[in-house]
C-alpha cells in the first residue's frame, strides 16, 4: 500500500486513523452485520450515528442551544441560493467579495433580490482582505455575507467585518474546524465538508433558530427550506448517510486530538514552516501579504510558468500530490488542512529547497 502527501484543496486528505476505522467497519458496522452504506437512515444504528455526530460538533464548536445543526446536500454551491431564498425578508443583502466563491454567491443571490457589493478585493486579484471595519452596510440589509477563508486565493479574515448589527452569514468551507470560533457572532455558518472535514456530499449548516421561518421567497422548493430540515432533524428525506458517518468519526478524532484550540496551534505551526520558507526563498514566493494569510491554503509561484509546471511534475513524482494552483490563478497551492501531518509540510519544504538549489 502506498499513501502520498495529498495537498488537494478538496476533496482533500482525511485522517488515516479515520479511514482505517471505516475500513474495519466496512462489512459489519458495530455488530449490525451490514455496512453503514446499506443501512436504513431510520434505523437505531444510524440514529445514533447522526445524533452523536451532531453532539460532537456542538461540543467542538461550543454551539449554543439556540442554533440548529443541519446535515444537507447540494454542496456549498446550493447554499448560494438557499441563503437568499430563506433569509431575504426585505429582499436586500450585502456581500463582501473576496474571491471566486464569494463572487459566485453574490451572483446567485442577485437572482433573488437587491444585492450590494459593499467591498471587494478584485482590483488586486483577490490577494487581500479589504478593511471591513466601517463599510456602507445597507439600512435594510437582511444579512451581510462573507467567504471567511478563500480557498483559491489563500486569504482569510483575521477579524470579522463590522456588520453594524446585521446578521452575518459565512461560508467556512475551507476553514471549518481549523480553529475555535465564536458561533454567537454569526447568523449562519456553513460549509461543504470535503475540504476540512469529510467526504464530498455533505454540507453542514449551523443556523440561529430565529432565522428559520416559513416566511421564505415564493416558490422556494420544500427541499431548499431550512425549516424542512430543521423540523425533521436532517432526516426529511434520505440524508448523505455514509458521509455523515465519516464526519462523525472526524469529529471524534478532533476531540481526541484536543479540540479546536489544539488544532489552531498545530495549523499555525504547520503554516509557519511553509510561509517562513516562502519569505526567505530566492525562487518561490507567496502571493498573499502577511496579515491576510490563510492557515489552510497556501498559494505560491516561481514567477515562471514553465518552472511552475516542472515543479508540480517533479513534486508529484516525489509523492507530493495536487500542488497545482487553481486553474484561474496558475502557480502552485498547498492545502494543509487539519488532517495533513506536520511531517508532510516539513518534507514538502525540504523538497522545495532541493528544487530551488537545482533550478536557481
Ligand atoms: C469548494 C468551495 C465551495 C464549493 O463547494 P461545493 O461543495 O463544490 O459546492 C464553496 N465555497 C468555498 C469557500 C469552497 O472552498
């Protein structure tokens, strides 16, 4: 068996321990004589899986009782529509556009109401987070929307925007569970789990209860109403059961590791190894200024597209996979999510040093 260091932005690396456990339980989950994939979502065994998964997530993030946790489908991209359809009571929302995903969410929301772009970093190819301390938040905005960690560009909000009392909605797909968060600062926190939690197919929505109402835009499909899923405990229809089971295992792994405070320390340590090298390298350089750097996604370039391609190719041969940057930006990107061991980052930097010596 061969395992590579997988720097993919998503679907991404999962803890090896979790994969081994799932493998051991593949044919017989906990004495049921069947795989979780073969199990009724109404069974006792699955009920326990989803209940424990929710409780472990609540423990990890210290989610207050007045927030619901929903396990949904359709990816983060479906939330781009569900959010306006459920939350736009006045038909107005403010968006801060710091990357492709925020831009897509902004464009989708424009179909449903009056959507204002109150700040953007598009002028410098999304390489920074704009100052959000005193933005022109609309009087009648139903919410202010951000993408908290920009997977493609490698930027992250270090302080949340001042929403002037409006509900904050955040896409945390690529920084979910990477550090502690104060849930009470948000109305909605959501993300696809395939970046930093589990397998593709599950999206987790953490939503304050007062935002879950029947007062949604006309013609909102039943499946796209938060109330449908909140009332049914995420079991209105067949949920992505196997994915939820793996997420639950990752939550237990995170608890065993020491929780989100410990993950933050680990993630800072790992990111520092890579950023420190980029700051001193004569060949490679990071594309994001120090103050806005993501701990999860680290884009870098040599400044020469041919040399970038050579690096990606040789890195792959050496067992470092998926280092090619997003197709819209080029260069390289190392995604170093929770499950990437420190050793993986150390070995990558060693390899980069060697490549620099040979090509400089
Ligand atoms: C990957 C990603 C998305 C899109 O996720 P899907 O589950 O593929 O719809 C949205 N937002 C962010 C921040 C992402 O990283």
